[in-house]
C-alpha cells in the first residue's frame, strides 16, 4: 500500500519537512538491521484525534531498545509528547504512526557501542492492513515454509527492524502463492504468530492464543482483545497451538495495530467458519473502544489535544 506523504516528520527533537527527513546511505542500522520501531494508530474521536494505547507502545519501544543495548536519548514521556506533536502538526483526524530508533551515521562495523542513536516519528493516512472487509470476509492463510526465530537466535520480544526479514520472506511467499497472509511456526513446529499479527483460535466457545515462549511478540492489540474478550465473558487461554489445531478451528482471527481485528476464512485451503460469533463480538467492541466510545476503555485512548 503506497505511503501518502504528510507535512512533517519528527526527527531527533525537531519537526522537519517530509522531504527533508533523510539519513545517510552509510547509516549503521541500514546495513545491519539494528533498529527498533513501533506501529501505532490514531483514530478520529469526539474529542479529536486519539492515539490508541500510545504510552504502552512507547514503553515497548524502550523495552525493545533495552534488549538491543540501545540507549534511547528520549524518555517515554518525551516520545509520547513528540508523537502527539507530530499528529497535531500534520492535522490528521486519524493516521498510522511509525516511531523508529536506529544507530546513525559515523561508525561502521558490528560493534554498536560507539554509535549514535537517532529517533524519528512519522505518520500518514493508512487503511486496514489486510483490507477493509477483512473482519467480515476473512483472509486466506498459509503455513509458511519459513520458521519463526528462536529466542536464542533473534529476540522475538523485541520489535527490531532486522527481525522482520523473517516476516517479509514469509509474507511475500504467501502473496506469491495466492494467499493473504502467512502463519509462522517456531523451531518446535508450534504456531507462533503471523508475519505481523497475533493469532486467536476459537474452539468450543473459548479462544486460544500462543504464548510469547512460542516466539510471538507481546502484542498490545492482543492484550486489548484479551481484555475485551474477558469482559464479554469469553474465556481466553494462553497455550501452545499446533498446525492441526488451526485446521479444525471453529473460528479464527488475527490482530495487530495495522490489521486491527481480521477474521480468517481458511488455512492451507482448509475452510474455517467466518466470521465466527466471538470474532464478530470482539471486533465490534474493539472498533468502538479505539474511538473512545466505550467508557471502561477510555484510558486506552490518549487524545492529541
């Protein structure tokens, strides 16, 4: 999906023109994949743009940096404010937001310790990642031939730029084979997550989602869905999920900031009832919550002001 340019990007403490937000070709992270990033959304609300669970996203950015031994030069509070400033400066009622921290220009080689750390925040209009009708029509999945990272090879709990080579390989493989998205298995053959979404499998009126030990990112949308499900009286179990489990699911959906809540209609050409009742109920409540329309989830929406 093409990027729609906006007016300003925040870079290292300053709002600069979109076309001036540039880095040198010898920027360290461009060569070695040592960067961390977040995907965040702001939604139109009755009180103007509201960023969904902004502080939690920036906290995860800091945690990802900590795993990489990257010292961010800005606090959580400073980056929260910078995100709000960026959205406000671009005058967007709703948008996708991309904060990124990376090792900058000036040092080359695998040693990151002498490198500077640069931080940027951009935002632009972006629709649903898997399609606007993904929650009702569903998406076609395939089990990827690419294995999700082991915890001792690449840290899956860190949202690092380099980790997503693995995801991109799986995504392109799925698209070229005629599917919408891929499911990644971990080195033990258990379901981990999709290329950029967490997975929920419905069976006998309950939902199962893989644990972080399976290589899944600790998703903020995933956490939101689990809270909503509990409030709706739906049991959510965090447990291992096998390939066969998804083939015989009563219903299934994936979730993430970009994809929001998207139903799954098949895995490896095995049809799955779509959309299931739990999927529909959770998606409806989620779409109300992200727009500040549900009182119990008001704290999830941080208004730009």
